């Protein structure tokens, strides 16, 4: 026999027994429990990764990777700063912007909004708003035309459509003989965008940079410069590099700071779900304890015979460790296969379930993301597989130790 006898006996013990089918049944249920826990853990973590990726994509479709702003909220030499920023090897493009508050009035409806002045050609290089236009185009923002692009929810709240005239009220007042009055300017709606983020769809409006400078009396100044990077995860390091090279009257911030609450919440939820589901895998793995304890009790005579033939306690331990490891390994492999298949096809499976049940799990009017995304990571699959197998091995320790301490004389006394 080429394989060690411990391996042979351990594998033989996992097969169906004529005398005690209950032990085999418990072994199968232990395998299924481990497989179910592993599959659930892979699917849930993949969905959490998908939510994190989808949220990041939607936010960065409007926001930028890095922003450079003046300490007083204004940049006068923004062209020089943009050129210096673009000299960094990680920076792809730079675009100036103006951000300010305003009130939109249309047919008696008034809605507050965040106004962003942009250069359409430059903005297209740092953000993806132009790819989310429901009507019109960002390129229709031309200087002097006083056009405006509204978020879809913002446009609906004031009842505005493309081609309508709306009034934008700027908070900066102007002195008149009648007192200080707010500044009013009529704009034409030239486009409507939808990025599926309520924060932007209901509270953001775009206009041309020069029109914003005139409306808010900024002359040739801007609020800051937005940057797009090759690798968005290097944004904190790039922001620190730029802070060291740029003048002292500006500061740089990145997307991980400006939207930290969103991503921190998702990350915390992912960790909590991992802990909860690992406990489920642990419960399934420790079912192996009861399986092996019953196997040891059932095989006391066999263990005693092996001991009398010269088997060492360590060899007896390895027999039952192999049996428990096989149960854990089969459950882990089955769980990984099922979990990977389900996670890879979750965007097909969930709509099918919704269609059969006639319900929608994530209503669009309630949740930021109405579809259930999935982003399967090999690292997660490896960690889950190793964790479940490690728990299975841990569960074999007590029964194996108990088997190694069987006294041959007492076990064979009544045989």
C-alpha cells in the first residue's frame, strides 16, 4: 500500500457503514452545513463588494478624485495650479470649477441647489456626467448663452424641461435704492442628467464657467481645480504630494475624505457581515465534533485492536483528523463552487426570483441602488475557504485526542 494506513483508515471511516447509517447521515449534514455557510459568505461579501464598487462609480461619476481649492474658497492663478498638478505622473486631467449656492424658481416652485460652473470639454475629462444625460448635452453649455443643466429630480421638483426658462437666485445681494436685493438671472434649461444618486439628481445644477463667474462676480477666479487620476485608490497619496509642491495658500483633498461616511459605512457593514457569517460557518464546522465523537464511540473496538497491533496514539489521532478534515474539505469545496457560481450570476438570479415572487427587493424610490450588484474577489474566496477549512481542522482536535486516549483493555473487555 503506497498511502499511509492512517489515511486509508480515515478515508474508509467516512464512507457509509452497514452498522450505523446515522453517523454517515451526520457526516453528510456537516458537509452540507459547511458548504451552505461558505456559499453564503462568498455571496454576501461579493454583494457588499458590488455595492461598494457601484457606490464609488456613481459618486465619482460626478465628484472628482482630487480637488485643489483656495483657503478662502477662491483661486486666481488656477491655470498655473492646473498645469503644476498635471505634471504629476498619476494625474490624467484637470478641470477648473466654481461651486456656489442658489435657488431655482420656475412657475411658482422654488428649490435650493448647488450650482457648479464648469468648462464642458475639460469637465468631460474628469467626470462622467456627460454620459448620464437623459436629454440635451453638457456641450450645450456655451458662454454668454446662460444655459443650465439640471439633475432629473431637481427638474421634476420645479417642473422644468429642456427649453424652459428658469430663474436662478444667487445669494449675493446687490445694493439698490430700495435696499439690498438678491441677484436674479434667467437661464435656459439645455439638459437634464441622471446619475442615480439622490444627492446629485435632486441638488446639483451645471452652468458654463464664464456664466458662473459673471453671476457670482468672481471675475477670472474659480473655486478650485478637479483632478482625475490613473488609479483612484492613490488619491490620498497624490493629494499629499500636491500639498508639498503647490503654494501655501491652497489645499488638496481627495474623494476618500469628501465622501468618507458612505464608504466607511459600507466597509463596517462588510466586516460585521463577515463576522456573523463566519460564526455560521463555525457552527457548521463544529457539527464535525459530534460526528467524530460518535465515530470514536462506535469504533472503540477498532481503535483498541489498532493499539494492540502497535499503533501509536498520534497515529490514532491522525485517523480521525483525516476523517474530519475530509468532511470539512468536501463541504468547503462544494460551498466555494456554489458560492462562486451564484455570486457570478447574482444579477440574473435575483431578477428571476423577483419575477417569480412578484416583488422588488430594492425599490428605486427608497434605495440609492435598485439592482443587486456583485463583485467577486479571488482574495475573499481564498480567505473564506482557508477559514472554513481551519475551523474544520480545529473541530477535529477534541474527538481525535479522545480517540488517542482509548484504553485497549477496557475497550475489549466486553467484546
